[in-house]
């Protein structure tokens, strides 16, 4: 076997061989430079793990190439591997196990199927599915789970945070013109999702012992609170807008971004009023009076109302089974809602065989906020406002939490 002291000058004079050959370093046994007829060159280290001897298997590991690693750096790396080999540490076997190890995508799919879908609510599972498919897997999916580092996760976190709003697909229906595909909040949720995958896998021993959760040490972005508590005056304006909406209707303006030929068919300005139906108006009044979550009201069924005791008995909510105490005003709202189908807030499929609850209240809420001059107020803020009303009435935090269904 040819040997020489492997230096920069020495290896630069080596010609491309007619067949594969390895030049071994004359100063460090087991360290060499492999050359191939294709012109590729690789630093290699060869050893027998443990005490050595003919009985031990001969291993060869590639540690780099001259284009990316100097002879001095390759020799230093080879010394470490050879020292570990004398202690029985087999780098070649470890690398083979890494190549056979699950990719992060495979591990995440196991976590989703065995943990999320079986132990979490459908809405939570849908959120995790969306986060994985849009943000996490395109960046980390093909990497081996055991090789992902803190730097990889930090890069994912920064990449998702830096994503701007993307235009919606052409021809898409019922979507905004620009769809948020990232941002700091979504980046934090992506970070938490990756951490949950590793926490589950490490807890079950699915990763080699000593594997660290790569999300540890990656600092999440600071998130600003979005709570808004409606004042008495704002509540009064909203109440007036609700009354106007169900009687004479709310004024509206056509979308100026629509084609001119469509705008010319819009009603005259004095006739531009939209009357909200009793179900949409009733839903918003229930949100104001009960402090319920939006989905709890939209999915409320007539059979879940205990009229005699003035209660809503919800079999399933975000925090499990829940009982909501109704005041006289809330009972009055429920009595005034027409019964159409099994859901209190009827949807377009009310009364049909495959009846589904109403999807959202975004359009009527936007119209009401415009009429009541409520800038930047969300439907969920009605729940926060109900909390403030309870606090002002002298209720304890424990009582408020029980009424709202907080853990």
C-alpha cells in the first residue's frame, strides 16, 4: 500500500489513478486519502474497534474531502476517531444506524397517528396537521430525526417568522386575497410542534439514549396580548347595531376592487342595507351574555338546553364537559330564536339529513363592527368582556373560571 506524509503540497501532486487507490499517511496509521478514477478524493480513516486483532471487523469511514477539509483538520479528526475506536466506540456502526434511522417526517407521522389523533380533539389535530404540512415538514421532513440540531430548529423558527403573506390561489373560493403563511406567532407554534414530537419520542424511547430535544435553548418570539375588553359605551353601541341589523338593516358599500361591470349592477346607495337573520343576531347576543366560546355557541343543539334549570349542558368543549349558567336575558334570546333543525344557530343545511353547524360569523360581525364603530374588535373579545363584567360584579376568579369553563 502506498504511503507518504499527507500534506497540502504532497496531495496536490497526486494524479488521477487508473483504478481506486488509497495513499496512507506515514505519520498516523489508519489515516489516508482515497483517490478514484472519476477524480473524486476523500479523507478516510480505517480501524478495528476495541482491542483490535484479526477477529475484530475492519472499518473504514469517510471523514471529508480535500476541497472542504485541510490535511491538518482531517488528521485531527482521524485521531479522535482512532482514539474512540480503541475504547470500543464504532463510528461506522453509528453512521449506519443513523442512515437507517427514521426521518423527521416519519417520526412526526407516527406522533400524529399514535398520539394526536387518538388523544387530542379534532380541531387540535387539524391545527397540528396544518402546521406540519405547511411549515415544518418542508424544512425538516427529509432530515434524520437523530441528526437534527438546535441550529436546524433555530433556522426553521427564523424562516417561518420571516414568511410574508402569500397571494391566494387563482380561482380559490371564500378565502382572503392574501393568505398568511407565516409570522412570529406561527413560528412559535412550529417550534412547539417540533418540541412535542421529540418529547413524545424520547418519552417512549424511540430515539437513541442521549438524544437531546433540539428545541431546547431556542427562544420563542415574544407575543403581544390581543385582549380587548369592551366598555359600557361600546357594548351599548353594539347592542344598538344588533337592533338595527335585525330591523331596518345595516348599510353597506360595494367592494371597490370588484370589476366595474359588476359594480354598476349594485343597488342604489339609499337601498344598500342588509338585514341579519335571527340566528346570526341571536348567536352574537349569546356570546355577549354567556361568555361562551364561538364554537360552543355555533355547535349548540336544542337538546343541550335545560330550560327548567336555566343551563346549557355541553357534552364536549375545549376543556371537556361543561355546564353554562344562563341568566334571564340569555334565556330570552334563546326563546326568540326560531327552531330550524337540531342546531340552535341554524346553517344552510338545517333540517337536512347531514345537517352541519354554521361555520362562522365573520361577515355579520364585520358588518356590526362597522356600524358600531368598533375598530379591531374580535368575536373572542366578547368572552373577555364577559370576564370583566363578572369581575366588576364581585365574582371571584374561581367563580369566573367555573362559569367560563376554564381549567
